[in-house]
């Protein structure tokens, strides 16, 4: 699989590259015009001598897009729902006509959708019937440490663990996924991810599209070999783009508005999504919930693990026509198509997007500032350190508000290797973006966030409050190859003391 360039790259940049050469993984975001290609034409290989046989069966729009089933609770009490999920290998049809073995939650790829209500506890009993250790993290969840799915809180093969989610936060498109120490990238890639849709009375009262017009889209890349094998390889060798577990599917819609909950569940790459005709759509929510006000976009960029909810009005298209969602960040060796919407019928549409969506909480006023350097060379690190589950990198006190300045500065770049974007994620809290390179956030990034893209050369500042749950948590890059190689730190939230500790100036 490795060609000469890859081997040279791997030898140059050391540890993180031992499993995956990082070269093309580090391409900065780019926008390019993509010409139409006939559906039967395989994409051209990226470079001579790099024939990619798996592309021969990457024919787009061969299958209908499924919607992951909503999991039914095994029991319900006055204040909670209880679910049981088994993690096990299963066989699925990702590419039409081929069977692929995946690691699945509840036999589903992606996992079944969990629907939760604010203030009602969700209890999930997870059993590991795989032959690798796992943990389960609720991404974006405001979760006590014991249920956070920390990297070393492993469920060994044959074991089980109960996770309790209080749902003490506003409505949001969250997701659950694996977080096992040094294994999360492969476990998530192989299928351990699913949507967790939290609603609340305010969100439910809005006249947004709902029911069958409220659709999660879990988007990711993959590599399926000609015999159906799902190969775990670097992201620039993943020519297949999956939506809800099917390769470049089609989806029948009515000529009306839809609420689309767009997830980037690709372990290692960002996506830039636009409609082939350049049509505008409306972003209504970011990672942690509704924006204050809707914002119009013609392209949506999501880094690894980011989500955005958008409303798309398909009434602009005549019944019988189609529109394709494309990824303008596709590599030159890949097809840009992601998903084709087929407008198949008319429908009544009482929905609308209100001009005011939510009242956001005030931006936290920080008493502590910290600084982080997301490093790519000689290895993926934060402030020069590799994650050590036994070493707290930061201690803070419950209730403390902080500003984190996070740099992705290109330094010590080996010749011929691009710098990586990083995807910064903190557990426990939703944060606010204060600025990116000194500029205020765009409207789509001005709401509640748990994951933020930091492109090479950039600096972002975020603010958060470490509230409600003391204990051990982590922050990390959500390009999971990076976190699996140690681009992660540990923060211990200590029980509140009568007096605030003195401000600290370093994240080390
Ligand atoms: Cu990273």
C-alpha cells in the first residue's frame, strides 16, 4: 500500500506517521470547481503508478440512503429511559453488492439514533462483544466523569458498563462514539458512532421542519476493497464517501423545507459541503444547539466531529429533478459527490425558520487563561506532550471560567509535507469562540461549540466554564489519528474551594 513518497514521509516525521503517513492528510482546506463527470466514470488516480482499484465500484447514487433507526428503550421510569446496546461485528452492504464487516452498535451501521429529552436521564448499558476494548463517549454531552467514556475506562471484550446521561443541557445534535485509548480512530472508522438527538421544550415549540422532515446525515469517508473489505487506511486513501452507512446514496425528498442535521463523523478529515447548483441554505444550529439567529450559507465546512443543522428548501426544484450535495474538499483523486436529493413529490409545508432561534447564554467571563500549541511535527502533540492517562495536564476548580488560546502554528515543517488542520474538542463543556486570528466568529461559529477547526497558521480563542461535574476529563484533537497518537491532554476539574485559586498562565 505504501508507495515511495509515503515511506519517505513516514521516515521523516516519525511516530505518528508510523501507522499513517501524514502527507496528504495535511492538505489545507481548498475550494475548487469540480466538473461534472458521468456516473460510470471512475475518478482518475491521484498520481501515476497509484492505481486505485477500489474506485471501480464507487458508482454514486446506486443505493437509497437509510435513516438510522431510533432505538427503543428497554424500560422507562418517571425520570429516565434505559437502553441496552451490544457492540459486535456485523456484515453490512456499504457499496452496492458487497458485504463489509463493521464494528456496530446494536447491529446498526451507523449506530441506532438515541432520542433524548432535556431533564430526562438516559441510561445505556453497553456490552462489548467485540475482540477489542472500547469505551463510549457522548460527544458534546455535559456528562459526569464516570459516564464520560474516558480513554482508560475501558470495556474489555466480554464486559459491560452502564453510562448515565443527565441531559442537563439545551437541545442539540450530539453523537456517541468510541474513545478507547489509542484505539478510537480505528474503532470509530470501523463503525462505532451514532447520533444522539437531544430536544427540549423550546426547540420543540419552534415551527422548524420536524418528524419525517428532520433528518440526520452522518457523513464520513472509507475505503472498501473490491471484495467488500473495509480497510483501515489513511484518509487520503479513502475514496468512498458514506452517508448514513451507504456509499454516495440518493434520498427522495418532497418539494418543501427539510431540517438536515449534518455530522462530520469522518475520523480524520474536514468536509466542505455545497449544492452543485450553488443553492443557498440556512444554518440554524451548531454543535451545542440552536444559533441565536439563522444564517444563510452556500457552503458548510465541518471539521472532524463538528455538526451543523441546516434547513434546505427543496421547493425551488421541480418535481422529477435532482440536486447533488458535493464535497469541495474532496481530494483530486476522489469524486466530489456525496448525496443526491431526488425531488419526488409535492408536500404541504407549514414549517418556517424563525428570525430568532434562541437566547444564548452570556459568553463566560474568564478568570484563568491558558495557551495551547497543537503540534504536528515531529509528532502530533499538545504543548510538546503526548497524552498520558496518569498525568493531569491541567487542574481547574469547579465553576471556573477560562479563556483558551490555541495555536496551530506551522513550525519545524519537514520539506515536502503539508501542515495538518486540527480539530479541537473539549469534553464536559460547550464553549464559545471569541475570535479566530483576532477576527470575531462568523455567525455559524458564534453559538455553542464543542469542536473547532484550527487551520495551519491560525490561532483561536475560546471561552468556557467548567461547571456542574468535578472529575477527570480530556481535551484533544478530533482528527482521531492525531488523538490516537497522543494529541490529547487531561484536565481534572477539582471540587470547588471556598477561595478561587490564583490564575495560571500556562496550559502545560
Ligand atoms: Cu490534530
